[in-house]
């Protein structure tokens, strides 16, 4: 999170804010979205920055309005809340120095943010890249992403994501910075008994082990298989 702190200082001119703590508000997803990854990102950012002496940190979790009707599906409930209810809720908030939208699919919030500087994180643009394979035209995703250019800075989680933003949206390159996701503290801290772990998961101890993560179709499984075929030839 120190990287994020440095980037905040680089992104905006803080000269007129240095006499007080800089207020930062994270704008989170509806819990009803059930996007655990976005909740994790929001929690990590909030927890790691809240104790820093330069910042006064808060987060906003919108309240979901559930219209009970046999004529309104849960999907349309989500759409109403995302595109109408959420913007209305944040218009009433007090002004913050920095507003950070956690999820790029909420980029349409930018005009309703009562913040001096506006940031957003873009994790990927998968619905646009694979719209033919998915078989859907992501009109609402396109709508949200069309607002990226209105933010003061757009944070891409990788260089590849930055290239995709430039390819699929009209956000100018000068507004995009790359900040890789940080690794949580618990990684590589706990001692692991290799022998018992291999036994637990029935993994041979005298073999080369390759871990492939992710079950979605866009997780490069075909490339992984080709790599394994080449490894098989060499080993």
C-alpha cells in the first residue's frame, strides 16, 4: 500500500491539502453483486491505508433497493441499483479530497462523485474482448467504460490491462497508470510441511509440479496444455 500512497502523491497536486489529513473514500460494490474479489480489493485497500497518518480513510457500501415484483427479475433489480440507485445515493455525500471507485463496471458513477480528485481501478475488460465467444453484446459494460476518460487517473492492474483499455475504450493513455495488485502478508509466512502436504493432496514427491489456476475459459488453458506438451518432450 505504500506504492498506492506514492502514486496518490504523484497523481494529484496535494499542496493545498497538506495542512490537514487527506480524505479518501473508497466506493465499493453492492454486496448483492456477490463479487468476492472486489470486496477483497476494497477491504485490503481500506485496511492498509486507514492507519496512515496522512489520510482519513472511509468507504461507501451502497444500500440495495429490492423491488419485489413478479414482473421484475433480479437482473433488472441489479441494473436499476447499479445505474440509478447508486448514483443517487452518492450525490448526497459530503465532499472528499479523493474518491476511488474500486470496480471499473461502476465507472458511470464519476459524474455523481462529490470528490476533488477521482480515481478508478480497472481489473480487466473481458466482456469486451470475448463478447463473440460469450455471445453477448455488453452494452452496459461499454456504457460504464465510456466514462473512464472523466477520471483524473485510471489505475490498471497490469500492462496488458492498460493495452486493453487503450484498445477498447477512448480513455487517453496519459490518464492510465499501472499498479500491480499487492501480495497479501500471509503468503510465504507460514511454514509448510512438504511431506504431509504432498500426502494430503496425493501429489507424487519425486515429480515436477505445475500449478494452473483458474477455471474460466479465458485463463489460457490451451497455452498451458501446449507448455505441458513441450515440457513432456524435454523431460
